C-alpha cells in the first residue's frame, strides 16, 4: 500500500479533490431539487412504510436503481432479467455490513468503484499522454452531463472500474488479470463482452509492434471475458428456458428498442422528426440530449481514430456506441457513452484553453439540468 501511495500520490491527491467537490455538487443539487421542483413519484425510490435507508439517499435509486435493489432483496422479478447480476449480488453481500441498509450498500459500491475508475483512467491516460492531459480527462468526465450516474444505484461506476482495470492490466501485460476483470464486466453489463475483441487486438498489436513471440497462452486468458455473459445466459436458460431473455425483455421497458437491426441513418431521421414534433417539456430536453450525444460521440470516435488513438480502445468504444444505437433508438445513449473512455481522453488532449472552458461550462450547465430531472423523477438516460 505504501508503494502504491508513493507512486500514485499526485494522481490520488488530485482525484480526491475533484471527486469530493463533485460529490458536494451532487448533494447540493439533490437538496435543492427536492425542495424547489414537483416530483414524479412513480419513478422515484422510497422504502415504503418501514423506513430502513437514509431518506436523503432515496433519489439516488430512481428508475433502474429500484430494480437493482429489488433483485438484491428477492431475486429476479417480472422483466428484470434485463439487469445483469453482479451489481445486485454485491449489494446483497454488503447489506449486513451496513446494518441491512441496502441502499447505503449500493451507493457505497457505486462511489468506491467510481473513485477506483478515476484512478485507473488517470493512470491509463498517463501511459500515452502527459499528466496534465490525464487531469483534463478526469475533469471532462466529471462535468459531463450524465456523469452523476456514476454515483447513483446504477452499474455505470462498477462497470467502468472493471473495464478500465481490464485495459490497464492488458497494457501492463497482465493478461490473466485483464481476462478476469473483463469477465466480471460481462457479468455486469452485456457490452462487457466486447472487451474480448478489443483485448485480442491489443494482444496482437503489442506482439507485432514489439516483435515478441506469439504467446498463445496469454491470448487464451482473454477467453475469460465472455465467461461472465455465458454464466448469466446459463442461469437464464435453466430458470426460464431462454438464455437471451436479457435481450427479449428490452422492448418491454418503453424505450422502443427493436430486436431487429435499424440502420443509423434511420435512427437519425427518427430523431429529426421527434425534434420537430415533440412539445417543450422534460422529454424534449432528453431527446435533444440523446441526439447531441449521438452526433458528438460519432465525431469524437472519428477524430480519435484520425489522431492515432489505440485501436483496441476504439474497437470497444465503437461496439459500445453502435450496439445500442442499432436497436432503433438513442435512448439512454447519454449514459451509455460514459464507457467510451477514449473519447474523454481525446477531450483531455484539447490544447485551446478557451475551447476547454466553453465545453466545461456547457457540460456543467447540462449536468445540473440533467441531474435535477433525474432526482425529481424525469427520464434522462
């Protein structure tokens, strides 16, 4: 631990500072939102008659958070198979540590994971860029309009930690660790399985560039990545006779996802029509946020490729963008793009201070609006 602190002291100090400022901002927004705006209680978490969890944390479990807590308490209910098992299992295992307060356990898992992710993102960025770029990358991520999901009862932070841990281990030539963390990631979210082709490319590229021998046993260790998904599929097959149930229940959540492939230009056309016909309300804000996220991150992916970003990073980022987008909607995309870490590193590379400040201010304003909507029960992502 001493060695880790010595070698990472500067990074950890910086991350502690920005992380606690970020937490304070979220707390203030939550406090303000609950007192100034009417809430839509239908999508908001509460303990019910018997209050167990701290009331001031209830709004951190809105929307999907309700499902994760229910799964952790009593297993899978109707249509909840869309939610992968690792996060609710961790909540369930830590509940006794927090005196039965499962919401507290969930928030703990999310925020510890987010802190670890920020350290890993900093260290991963520093492998190819300067510390100043790593710091700007962290700031861009934390002020991004939907970064608050990292502190909510969602899988975002846990998945990000496992994702970056897998890539960092691969960069350090620790392929068994990379495979294990990737496997846990695919047991957390479906998109985690696409760490596998990214790691295969990383293995191939690294051996080719350094002229090293082709150690197939290290490549074999990447096969652990799909194992998490396969374990969940086996569970679904044994219990409901449908190993793909996590896909089949998706259209039932109201996001209008199709089980058929819808071409990207068709999805964009659909959004342009919605922009022209949707009335001015919180949904209109969400539609704009989804469209802007889609346009921005396609551009960022292209620019990251042009700038010579590591192909393994871009393989995963491309899958994480197009897999949900090809279902016919950009719904939840403002949250899904949080895993596209090479795009945030690219933002950190921006040298123009004026451009950086404009982006930080714009992101911060959208962050405030988005988190207010989330806390009072309006859909964001």
